[in-house]
C-alpha cells in the first residue's frame, strides 16, 4: 500500500470510530444514563456539582463563603417588622 492510501484509510477509520462513539452517546442519552448532545442538565444540578467541587479544592474558603451566606440569610430582618432598633433610649 502507498502511504497516501494508508493515511486515507486511517483517517476514515478515525472518522468511523468517532461517529460510532457519537451514536453510542446518543443511545445512552436516550436511555437517561448520560447527558450527551440533545439534553442539557438542569442548572441546579450543575450548580450543586460545582459547589461540591469548590468545597473539595478550596475547602477553607468555600466553607467560609457558605457560612457567611447562611448567616446573612438568618440575620436578615423581616421587611414588615418595622424600623431597626437605633439604640437610643
């Protein structure tokens, strides 16, 4: 075989392999096993995964940020409870 024919057959084999992998991915997506091309994951799941990865890689910083956000939610005054206490007697 000539080198050009060998390279062409290798390229066509690579294209066929990639096409078969794509078809297998679409099949697995139809069965609900993975997200491939047609279906996108919901934002909540992606956000949860990102937050968990951030906890792993930046454990001290991520924990501090999460605790600060939770504290801010707990300490937020109710909008209908009136003006905050000014401290004057």
